[in-house]
C-alpha cells in the first residue's frame, strides 16, 4: 500500500487528501503533518488520516507532498532531510520554490514542482508540473497520476512554472474578480443581489463549458454573440476602450514576475 506524507494541512493539503483518498485504488495510507493542533485533529477526524510530526510522517513514505507556505519550505526540507527515503517522490506545491533548491537538500529524491489551483477542492484543478533534474520519467508519471486526482495536469518545463502559476495558479482570482464586477453591474441596472449572483454564476459556467466543448477559439465565440450595433457590441466597446485585454495581459505578467521574485528570494 502506498504511504503518502502530506506536509501542511491547509486548503490545498486538504484538497489533495480528499482527491487522493477518493481516486486512488487501493486507498493509500496518508499521514499528515500540520503544526496547528486543532487543524490536525480536524483532518484526522474528517478523513481518517494519521497525524505525525514532519520527520516521523515521511519515514517509510513513498510520496512526500510539501504543501506549506513558500517561506516555510526551506526549514521544513532541512527538518525531514535525513528521514526521506532514497528514491522517494517529493512533490512541492509551494509557489516560487525551485526543484533545485529542494534537490540540494534531498539529492536522492525524485523532486517534482507542481502548482495546483483553488478548484482542486472540487477536483477541478489545473496543475502545472515540472520534473527536477534528478527526477526520472517513471516518477514524473507517478506524480501526474497522483495530481490528476484533483483535476487536469499540464506538464511544462520548469522555466514555465512561473508562467503557469500566473495563469492557472492565480487564475481563479481573475474569474472571481470578473464575477464581482458583473454582479455589481447587474445590481446597478436593477437586479437584486440574489438574481445578480444567479445570473452571473450560471452565465460564467455556461460560457466556460461552451468554450471547453465547442473547440472554438474565444474570439470566434465572442463574435458569434456580438451582433453589430447590438447590446453586446456596446458593452464590448466600453471594455475595449478601457483596455481590458491589455490589463489582463499586464496582470498575468505581474503575477509571473512576482513568482520569479519568490524563486530568487
């Protein structure tokens, strides 16, 4: 039976625990290290996981998932270094932390850098993964299989991890911001808060599903619903006047650059 150590019991740690327990057959043994005692007890009670200190959690683990904040990862890796088995798969989901920085402490591990996003809690994540220099193909395939338990996996060179962090890792926040704006606009033209939310949420869901299943490019679909001189054209003109596309591009570049700064710090 596979033994998986999850170091960090926050939102993403919990999402991975749920997906791994639900999707893997046979079910793995999962051991969680979480410094908040109440949170550790909650995870043990809700999901039947074992709880241990980080060094004890990784003993005998085939897979180690590091799900702590980036500023905590270096001290954590040093703490577990002597207890991680040779050849173990170590998956880090800490933003901006390079595989090299982990391999320097865990040279005999198969290190994979991953960036899942918030919808992992619904098994709808987009996760970018990259293999470290010492990671073999079988270990990378295993990491992809594990992370597919919470959604779609995209394998990219590590040089593009900052980019996929900016697009997918931060991406849900862009959609939530758009939803906020659309709901505010809906209420400005007279809809109740409840009707505004219902209209906006299901408009976004329907549009995203159509974009997914149609195979059409976004610009083509946009043109299909933008009749010349119509209501949609009037709205799009305002958005274009305010350089909405350029703003989104600039936002993604800013997120990428911040991820690079985290990597260098």
